[in-house]
C-alpha cells in the first residue's frame, strides 16, 4: 500500500566522477531559494551510525560482498528510519546522493551478489524515491575527472575498470526497468545545465 506523504524524495545515482555531489548541492540551493525545507544527505551515511558504517565500508578491512551489501542496508535502515521518513512526513524535499540503486548496481551487477538478495533488502526497508536521476557520463570522461581529483581511492574506486563498466551497465538496466521513476541526465553538460535539467524534470513529473 502506498501511503500519501507530503514530502519529495529525490535520489541521485551514477558512477564515480559523474558530478552527483555538485548536482545535489545545486539542486538543494534552488529548492531552498524557493522556500522549501531541504534535507541534503548521502549514502552510505546521513546519520552518526550510518557514517560509522560508511567508514568501515569505504576503508580497506576485507569484507565479503554479501556482508558489504548488508552493511549498506544497515546504514540505510538507520538513515530511513531516523532522517528520511520523519523529513518526508514534515513535507521536506530530500536530496540524497546515492540510495538503494547503488547497492543494486555496485553489489549485484558489480560484485555478483544475487539481484534477488538486494531486492529482498529493498522490500525490507520499503522507502522508495519519487524520482531518481541517473547522471550518465561516458567511461573515458569519468576516468579523466577522477584522475584529476586529489583524493585517494576508496574500496570501490580501487576495483578497476571492468568493475566500473559492470556498474555502469547495471545502472542502465535498472533505469530502463523503472522508466517512471528514473530520469537519465547527460552529465557531460555544464553543472548549471545538469541542475536545470533536473529541476525541469521534477516539475514535469512531480508537479513542484
Ligand atoms: P561516494 O560518496 O563517493 O559516492 O562513495 C560511496 C561509494 O560507495 C561509491 O564508490 C559507491 C559505493 N556504494 C556502494 O557500493 N553501494 C551502495 O549501496 C552505496 C550507497 C554506495
């Protein structure tokens, strides 16, 4: 059963270097300027507990892929219960940098965890975005952006080109299977054009 909620839950997805964080900040500024309460958050993370789990997930302690999957969902359950659901009930606009589609793309398509296992965890958390943007970037452009970044690589960035190609193909399949929820955005555009495209898609689909 779908429960009516006054808020708006927007998620941003894509591979590394697609500009999700910049786009999320730009979109948040637009909604704030319009007077909305905006929750700008990220996964894994968004609560003290989930941020602690993030440190474990992005660190280099060896972890089985199914264990990683369950940790992503442990962080997500805390985030959903303590931040996302209450914010949606208040009528806030949530802009979340990555959500459960990342687990499907990275852990199922990328690492080979069964799709049904991730789907079962998605059903368990049972909190679904109203609109999901897939920031789409050719692999070569993403790689060039990443090598120009100063920061070191985390567990997933270190998994290499073939892994990233599986993740990118996974995102395309996930988006194609849910066209009502997904909007694919050309991330090679300027940051301003990316934010403008997202704002227009939200107006067209969610009417606000
Ligand atoms: P980011 O904050 O730079 O996007 O880093 C998060 C990393 O974690 C990124 O490499 C994608 C990965 N990730 C997963 O593998 N599964 C997930 O469910 C999420 C949310 C992120």
